């Protein structure tokens, strides 16, 4: 498959791998849209993409979560606990913040 016709998820993961600072903006945008239709799934996808860009196994280890559990929590049908969400965000080197 040529670079011009690869899956969107692969392109996003590559971009995040090449530019780790982009993860801040990417996650922030997903959080901004979390209450929109499909927003919850988009947030999980953003976290999954960030974890994949950094290496899912490495993020799982830093978060103290089994890799399989991380995949399950960040899947399309995942429902991570707040504890898991915060562990993954922290393991990815990010922080959540609230702004008005």
C-alpha cells in the first residue's frame, strides 16, 4: 500500500510518532469534542493512537496496566475507569487540565 493510500489510523500514529508534541493538541481537540456525537469514541481513538505511537507495551508498562487490558480499555467499545484513563495519560507524558 502506498503512503498516499494508507489507513487514517496508521497515518495519525506515524504523525504522532514523528512529532510527539502534536499529542497535546490532538488529545486536547478530542477532549473538546467529547460531548459531541461520537466524541467518546474519538477520545478513546486519540488515546489509542498516542499509545501506539509511543509503543503500546511501553505505555502499558509505565501505566502499570497489562498490555491486553490497555488494548481493551482503549478499544472502540472500551470503557476505561478514571484510574486507567489517568494512568494512560500520565504514562504518555501528558496531563489533563480544565480551562474555562
